[in-house]
């Protein structure tokens, strides 16, 4: 299982316009991705810089594609991550099998919010308090951030940490919910 999280930019508010309108808007861009392999040879979390003007964007896109192709991917609200992948690789079928922790959480009686589901099922606060501020700074606004302006700054590095943390949190939540679902099945048999 690989955890995946994207951070994106768009002039539109996703909650107001819906996923299809958000991703198809001309201002939409994928800024950052984080993955973490939860398999037997567990890999550290990897970050991919996907800012439109990043000099190594093509290389990071190739690495991301190779990491995800034909794998089981865990994401919170996976429809968003799937839409981002269709945006990045419009002509390719990556052969991904999705596990959606937001759906799993709702099935177990929890919230579809990653922050709230973590409190409900993991019993602790794990979201970064800076997350909302950094999302407002980088993901909305009049123009998409430029690599030349953000790379190496403290806020950008914290934003990377936020994306990485969400990836790890999604994997922990997935593993917890799978164990809980398995226990519930055993109890009902």
C-alpha cells in the first residue's frame, strides 16, 4: 500500500464549484505530492515538487508515475487524488487500485475529514496547526506560486511537512480502520 497526498492551486474554491470544475479550471495546478510505501520494504516518505516552473518537474513527474503505477494507493478522499493524476497524466492508465480512508471512516461511523477521523480513530491530534494558513498562502489567491519564490523558504518547507504528515496520517488511519473492520467482521461471524 502506498499513501498519497497532493497539494494544489486554483483560483476557485473547491467546496463551492465541485471537483470537476476545480480541476478543469485554467488556473488549476498541482504543486506538490507526497508518497509513502507501507509495504514490507517500507520506504521513507518522498516529496515531489510539481510547481509549473520547477526546473526538475519532468523528472519528479516520472518518479511519481513510476512509484504509483500498478499499485494499491491509499488516499483520504481519493477522488481528488485520482483527478490530480488524470490532470498530470491525461493519456495514461496507471492501473491504480484505490483505498479511500474518508469512505472507510464514514463506514465505521466516523468523519470524512482527515483531521476529525484521526481524532476519532487514532485518539490524538496530529494535524499541523500551520496547515490552514499555508493552504491559504499557497493553494488559493490571485496567482499560482512560483518555484523561484517559494523553494527553500521556511513556509514552503513547512508546507512540504504538512503534505508528508497527511500522507503518513492517511496510512496510519487506513491500517487502523482495516484492523477495526477485521475485528468487527470476526465479532459478527
